[in-house]
C-alpha cells in the first residue's frame, strides 16, 4: 500500500484559508510607478468602524459579490482592489476599483469608486481622494526579484523599499535586503530545499522505518530565522499521534538538525517558516522516492 511523507512550506502567520486561490494585491502609485501593495490599509479602517450584521460585507464592499460590479473573481475574494497614491509624502486612497481593472479604468468605474468612497468616508473625501490619517505602520514595495510567496497573498522580494507611515505621513523609507547567503548554506529555492531534505532523510534506514514504524507519512519541518531545522511534526490529519508517530518525528528531526539554509527575512524581520516535501517509500524496490513538485522564482 502506498503511503506518503509530506512536509509543508508555509509561513507561520495566520492565513484564513490555505486552499484558496492566490489573491491579487492592492496598488500604490508613486509619481509614474504603479507598484503592488500587500498591506490591507483600507480594511484596517473598515474594521475599525461599527460593523453591519452581514459578516461577508463591509459597508457594501462584498468579499464575494464585487460590490456592484457584477463580476466575482476567484483571485479577488474581497470583490475590489484599492489604489493608493503617495503625494508630497502624504498617503491617499485614490480609487476603489473592480478586480483586475486598473489597466482599463473607465469613467463608470471612477464614478462608482467616488460614490463608494463618499458613502464610507463622507466628509473625509477631498478632491475625490481620502487622506489616510488613520494609518500608522509600515509597508514595503518591491525593488528586486520575488523570493518567497505565502501561497495566497504576500510576496517577499530579495530587495524591498520599506516605508514608515505615521498618521498618513511618510516619515522614513529605506532599502532592505531580505535574502542573506550563509557560508555553506542551502539555497532557499524550494526545489533546492526539497532536494537537500530528501537527500538527508534518504540516508535513514527506510526499510526498518517502514516495516517497524510506518514512518512514511505526512510531516512538517520548521526552519527558524537562523536557517536551521528546529522542529518536525507529523501531520496526522487531526488524529492523535501515537508512540510510533512521535518516534518517526524525532528520527527525522535528528537527521535534519545539521542542515544549514540561507536566511530569508520577512520584510526585513526574522521569522520562522515551514517546508513541505512529499516522498514515497516503495517496499517492492526498497527505494525512497521524492514526489515533490515545486516551481521556483528565477532568482
């Protein structure tokens, strides 16, 4: 009987639904550049207000019905995208538009955007835009190549420009480097991680592990901010782990503890993530096979 070993690569931050479609970002206009923005600034404001009873809607902004535009896209569950602009160091909400329509905005979309902003922000709307005085935080815009994606929304780039905003005013910006090469470190390209992890666990006595403990199953390994494997968990699909499961976890964790990976920062900050590999032990050939299929960014 075929049994699988799966190790999943996920960021240890809250994600509503890991099986959802990849979601399109908002946009930030700076002079002549239009950049993807992965900070949900508008939602911060909407969630600060008293909410209507419909949990799928925020003041007419439907997460599934595209709030009046009549088109629902699986890559845009909010039903809209926000477009911001940075003008003279001040941050503004410029448009609220139909999904995937920035390159083909027409007068109807702009008028609809103005109506929606007027309904939500009322007297805060000045010259068909809203000064974002509620926002005091940071966001990044890409300045390099993509190196990591959470599978839903957030993308990390090797170089980014970090903007610090205080009550809608830009107070600082600087370039950050999110990829740190380590001497002797393994590349954080997913195919390279998969290859390195597979080659290491392949050294184990899988005939014994399969015959005595049925270890070829689903696992999750955690890579810390230093590029080291600090934990391995068997993903038992909600079933409580038994002694054999725990033994398998410990054997694999011990085998991987010497691996050193390059370091990825989350928008300039250390973080832990998890990696996923799928392998299969064929007891007819006594061979361990790597079933992982990854597509990497070209970096």
